[in-house]
């Protein structure tokens, strides 16, 4: 039988810090977005992914991949965003069985209005603690970890 593999002291220290960041960051981002834009972080991320898509439209399945959400969760969020006038859904012209989500003009204005304070929060609370080399290292490290967690490449955060 193989011997148990334990974390080294250095690995354990790094792991605990990663868990702390993963636990704390969503609350920080949600609080800022709720306060400044009356959006959850997931709602904003959904709008942002649509804003970056060609014609600000994605199939729901592609949007689910880009937001790392189940179709069920995404459908509930898109329903809320539709009710607020930020998103519309329609059958995909290329495949009527699929559904497209599109950012409305009001949704685009919401993203444009929300982005500056959100970016400032991301910078102030996370990225400004790093120098350029740290950011490059973080990108490289997260890409390697993401490859292990998502070997099929379903979660496509973009570059």
C-alpha cells in the first residue's frame, strides 16, 4: 500500500492562504457590487461576459461555461436580469433548439456604469498588492491549476 502523502509546511501555508483568499474575495466583491450597483458578483460577471461576446450575445450553454455555472443556476440569474431589462433571451437562429442570451442597451449601460468601481475594488483589494511579475506569476499559476480542475476547458474565462 502506498504511503500517505502529506503537505509540506510550505505547501500547507500556501494552501491555507489560497483557501482564505477564495473564501474572502467573493464577499468583498459582492458587497461592493451590491452597494454600488445593486448586483451580485455573479450577476455582474454574467453581464460582463455578455458584454465581451460578439454582438453581446452568447448561447446559454456558452454563457454557462464562461461563468462556470450550471444551466439551472444561470437560467435563474438570467431571469432576474431579464426582469430588470438587462438581458433578453431568444431562440438561436442557427439552431432553434438552443437559446441565446443577449445584453440589452440598458444592460450595456449598467456594465459601463458599474465597471469602474468594480475594477477599482479588484485593484485595491487584490491586484495592487502585486507587482507586474507577481501578476504574471499568478496568471501562469492559475492557468496551470485551472487546467487540472477543468481539463476539458469548459470554463473559458478569456485572456
